[in-house]
C-alpha cells in the first residue's frame, strides 16, 4: 500500500466512526430524517464560509455550517409547532429551501469559486490526501484527517461523559426531565454534534452519503443486539468494515470510494436484515411457521381434551374432523409425540398426562392472559414467547 | 395537630396553544396520603403531574414541594410516567431501566456503580421481577413492564411518588401487587399521587382523592367526598357508583 492509500483509508475509518456514534441515537430517537435534512441544509453555510475563508477545512467554516444545521432543526420545530403540518412535511419544506439557496450561491459564483455542487453532494475521498496540514513548513498529514480526528475526539469525549444522560433522555424524556437532565439540552447537544460531524465529513464523503454512514450502521446494529452499548460497538465496527471494504471495492472496480462504502453498507444491511438471528426476516418467517404449527397443535390438543370417543381421535379421521391437509396433520402429530404430549395406540391418539396439564395451562392462559402460568413452557414453545 | 403538606399548588394554569388544560388549580396534598386523581379523558390529570414536576411550564401559578420549588426538591420525588410514553423496543434490559431511577441522585456525568446496581436488584425483587432482570424490555408483558417502572420509582427512594396510570393495561395479579406496594409505601410515611381510571376501586385502594376536570372539583378524604354528587360534577353525567361503606 502506498501512503496516500493508507491515508485515504484512515480518513474513511475516522469519518465512519464519527458518523456511527451520533447515528445510533438518531435512529433510536426516530430522527434519521433530520440527519438527511441537516446534511443538505448546511450547504449555504458551507458556501458562505468558503467565500470568507477560501478553505473547506477551516474551523470557522465548519462552525458556520454546523449553525446552519441547527437552524434547520429549529425551523423544522417552529413549523411543526404551528400544528398546521406534520414533522415529515416540515422537514421536507425546510431543507430543500436552504439547500437551493446554497445551490444558487454556488451557481452565481461558479467562475471564481473552487466549489461545485457535485463535490458537495458526493465528496471525493481520493483527493483528500492532496490537501495537507502544514505548520511552519512541516507536513502533518491530510487536513481532513485532522478535522475529522478532532470531531471524532469531541464526539467520543461527549459520549463518554454523557452516556447515561443521553440514554435516559432518549428512552424516557419525561423521567429525564423530572430527574433534572433537560431533554431539550440533550436534544440540541446531539443535534450540534450531528451537525458538526456532517459538516466535517461532507468534504470526504459528500452530503448524501454522510447520511448513509450515520443511519445504516445503526439500523443494522439495531437488528443484531438488545443492548445499547453493544449497538454502539457494532455500529462502529460496521462503519470501519464498510470504510475499508468500500475502499478496496472502489479500488478494484475503479469507482467512487464513498459510493462503494455506502454500497457495502447497503449490502451488509441487506444480509443482516435477512439472516439476523432474532430479528432477521428468515428467522421471523421460521418463527411464524413454527407458531402456526404450534397453534395447530394446541387446537388439536384441545380437540382431544374435548372428545373421549375413539372415532374422534382416530388418525385417519384427523383430516375430516379438523379439516387439515395431510402434511400439516403429520407435522402436528409428530411435534406432539416429540414433546410427549400425545401417544398413539392402534392409530388412536390420546393425551398423555403432560399433554393434559399442558392443555389445561394453555386454556387458562388463553382465558386469563396471565403470563406466570406458562413461564416454564416458554422453553419448549415459540408460541408463548410473545 | 397541624397538617404538613407534601405538595402545594397555587393558582396553577396550564395551556396548550392558548387553550387552558388546567384552570386556576389550588391544591394542597397532605403528607402521607395515598391519593387518586380522577377525571374524564382530557381533564388534565397527566398535565397536572407534569406541571408539578416542571416537565410542562405553566402559564400562571406556582408549585411547591415541602415549601420549596420543585427544582430544589428533585431528590424527594419519584415519577412513573404513562407506560405508553416510552419506546419499549429500546435496546435495554429490565435491570438497566430500573438503574435509570438512580441517575437523579448521581447527577450529571457520574456513572452508576455497584451500590446503584444492588439497590436496583432489590427494587426488582420487591416487585417480583428479579428473575427477569436481564430480559430485553420488549420481551416483557404489559404488567411486567409496569412492574419494572414501579421498581424504577422505588429505587429513587423518594418521599413523594407521582404515578401516571400505573394500572393501565396490567393483569389482575399485577394490579394487586402494585397496590400492595403503594399501601406499604404509605405506611412508611410516603405520599403517593396516582392518576387513576377505575372509579370502582377508588374507595378500596385510596384514602384521599382529587376530582379534576380542567378545574379542580373537589379534594379530600375518600370517605367524605367520594360521592355521586362530586362524580356527577366531574364527569358531567349522572354517576352512580356502588360504594361499600
């Protein structure tokens, strides 16, 4: 690997981590759309900042643009508070407005400004190593690595300090407020960090893809864990993986690095969406199938419980009596036998003692809906796992 | 003997967009009562609690907790919001939710440690949920979720408890478990203020009651004021409730 290659990957990794952390909280607060809005509406801030500083990595530009991001949040809230339109509509009204102001400003000054809409929307990581941080002639590495490094450090520091406050205000804003941790303060804190991250990252990955880096790792991690800390770690790991894998994918097919990173994220999400052990599509479908079989078994057990006469309990009559297809009847009977709930003698099905108890408990559960009755049954059956 | 008041509310008015939700409420809640707030939907019951706790800013009036503003008395107060106001799919466990009750004492930045964890486990035990401590909260039934919320309030170790419909959507055994804990807390000298919907159980569960419908209709001992007259005034229809004397 050449040194620019290493630098590009390093920048990509830092950007991915810095985006993944606020992304987790945005996803949990159901505010993913707001990051999209911020990423677009910072454009006028960037343009004005660029007119003044002539440097895309200037801290002043970043602050100015981040303020435009906060302005978006405030405007959305003001419009929403009128009660005339819903939040999504308010977002849809505000950010294209601000964004278009930025687009016009770029177009009017396109001749003498080193900034174009494409670069803003898509970024170009490959050029990042060319812009060096020079202090009294000494080369300290790419500027954007320094910018994002500082942003990441601030984010990690704030996360470490205010993890518990962020958690409680995200989960239960009422309690948070009663305890003295102002949810409004936490909200604007998170919005500020998100804005600064988006501004810092847009130069590398562009305003559109920065949204993917925030939302996709968090959404993927959400499917994989039930623990907030693990969700943060998984998001970070996914961000790092997509940054490195995306870089080499882009290298291999000779395409945009940020585009490739986002593609990798999309593919990873799709894979997890399909194959996640608990919340994945396949495991959900499997569980639903199991549940159907178990409901059938329960129906069958109730039928046995209701009828002592042998002809009602004869295997050959299963189809007629409860109107089931052969395959289903066979699965159900097998499941019942496997769990020692029924016995079959001369093709006549009877409930075992366990089967009897089980049916009674199940009936009681259905009638009273009391969970504790079936606590021990949950191990064997999906049906009662809510 | 002079009555000591846990909560005093003077001329409290709360409005959403210029529409008053609570109008000129005067209310003094004596220390050590188990009080129900009853009233029809939209009567401002939840709003009253939120205004007392500073979650909503009133447009007029004042609230004091033991003669001090709420901001100075946070640590004396525990709060159980309505179960429906939080996202139960949030990635966290029952124990972790209870631990949130310790955050108030900790203040900013400081993290909960072994002491807080021990207190939280004890609170879970008290509500009969210890064996569920590591369960993800979406995997709990409605009654279990409410017990977790109660445990979180217990761990706050407060003097005054505000509870917003703790019996909503819980099974009968949870309802009994919760009311027994509330009665135990009252015996220990705590003050409990509970938004309640089931009028039938008011005389059985509570010793104090406030009728609310935007304005305060009446407040006092259940034995004296829980009658058809006040119910009719509050609910606006002729109300007959069988009260066992």
